[in-house]
């Protein structure tokens, strides 16, 4: 019997690793929710203040900052980011030939500049 553990290296998308449908969209929505949460925190807003800015009630803001994105479209999440004072940029480029499928990703300007 071996003491070595077996493991499988996952992809950058946990939703795809779990075999969930619409995994790319789920990851993008979750990443957008993370950016919303980060912005609320960076601006020192309470959830009640954020709710007023976003036109939501506080419990919905609470759920959103905890990653509950069902019921929100990518477009609506980007409008929330705009309302919180963020620019949102969509970049379209050809996929590399080496990759089989095109992707949908959210990249933070903070991550790119770091």
C-alpha cells in the first residue's frame, strides 16, 4: 500500500471541474460579484449604503457579496459595478489556436497591473 496521495489538477474554473452547465458564465458572474464586494469594501460602504446605490435591498446585497449570483445577468452585474464607480471594459480577441474552446473571463485591472 502506497502512502502517496492521488490528486487531479483542476482547471481555472471550479464550475467546469464540477461539471456544471454554463460553467464559464457562472465563473464570470462570480468574478463580477467578487469585484462588487471588493468595491463596497474599498469604498467603506455599509451594505445598506450599497443597497441604496444599487437599487436593491440590504439582504440582496448581503447575498451578492457572498457570491449568490443566481437571478443576476452579467449585464446587470456590470451595471452594479458602474453604479459603484467602476469602468467595465469588454475586450474581444481571437482565441489561441492551441486552445480548443473560446472563453469568457473577468480580469481585474488590479490583477493585470500587479
